C-alpha cells in the first residue's frame, strides 16, 4: 500500500503493458501491487488479488491492444474483483482505447463499438477512465463517469524540436486529422499540408491530391494510430513523388498489425516516432521506430487526480524549447 498525501493508493498492472506500468509506478514513487492472472483449461480468465484494496483509490494499467478482446476481458474481470473487494475508487489507465475507431455508424446496421466499451466499463464498476489521444474526442461523451483524455503531443513536439529539422512542413494524412496536425504545426512553428485521399476498402487508401507545398521540405506526417501502415506508406510515396525530402511519421499508438513494421523498415519513411502506449514486441522493433515514454505525463496526471489538482497544465507545449 502507498500513502500519497494522506490517500491510500494502489497501482496494478494487467498483462498488456507491464513495462509502462512499472515506469508509471517508478515516477509516482510507489510499488506495483500484486495481481495474479491465470487461464483455466477452457481459456477463461481468473484473477486473484492477494492484498486488501478496501477503501483504497485503485489505478489499473491496461492498454487494450492486440489481442484486444483478451485484454478487455482481463480488465472487466479485474474491475469486478476490485468492486467486490470494496475499493473506494476504480480508475482505469487505458493508454490505448481498443475499438475507438468504431465510434459511429459509417453504414447502416453497423454497431458503435466504442460506445459499447464505455457501457461495459461503467457497468463493470469503473469510476474513472484515463486514456491518451482518443481517436475521436467525442468518445468522452459516451461515458457517464469522468474520462480524462491525456495528450502525448507535448512529448512528441519536444522530441521533434531536438531533431532541429529545417524547412519542415506538418502533413495530415486525411481531412479528419487536420486539427491534430495543426496543433503540432503551431507548436513546431511549421506550415501545414493535407493529403486528400479516398479510402478504397478498410486499411487501404488511394491518395488523390496534396494540398500544400511539400517540395524540398522535410515532412512530418501526423496521425494518432499506425495499424497496417497502409495510409502512411501511400502518403509517403505521394510526398516523395511531390519532391519531399526526409519523411518522419509521428503517432501516439503503434498498433503495427501484421507486417507493418517490416513495411516501414523497407519504405521511404525516415523515422516512425511513436510512444509506448502499446508494447511493441521485440520482433517488430527496428532502427526506424523510435518509442517515447508517456509514463511521466500519465504518472503526474494520476498524482494530480489524487490531489484534486488540474491536469490541463500537463499538456501545455513548451514555447522555449526551440
């Protein structure tokens, strides 16, 4: 048990990203609490918490990346266990929100799975959710409990400024990401360009036009998720064809499904700059992929929540870091 400014706190990690959980615990100056997760012969998940959580403010770290459904079941069962053990509050630190891209009915008779996940977490007993760079900010409206949407942008911008890129332009890979790209561009003091694309089928996109000047520029493509890497590979090829120099891709969530990391390694992309919201398996790591830690922003955010302090100040960009 840890006492933080008079508050009884416990921090648990499930199986999706224990390394990030350990970094968060180290930043907060506490130990990770023990949680035993087992699998029964038929694949069911069993959880045992060998220490009391009664009256504690509990935080659980679980990124719902691949295998998404397995990680969600672990999380839901953990929430139920904590609720039945009389935890005072159950705060879910979910750096990557699985199913976040299913946030609307794109066609008739489709589900809104992001809303279903919100309902499941709430009914299970979660009292707060902390996530990073939600695919759509409106997902916050799916919850009837507090949800904090932390930002990785300042961490990424700080790294980009250290690269000291000249003649840089920030590119949004589609119209939907323009707001995200503009925020990076403003704080990086760079112009913005937009790729007008048409999605042929899921995970495949055809570039139609580049709006903005990228000729003889160092390009920074900004996205929230890199999954199969199809979008950024098509974008990189189009940007090179338009005369761009080095191409950097920044994203918060490195889903990297299938052979995405190999495709990036063999592509015209100079670097993929991402974060550790999702654990990248060793076999998918390569010299083009740079992972920045978000443990500090999450850890400080948790401390501010415990102390009833504002968290918005954590996401301010440092104008002095030129």
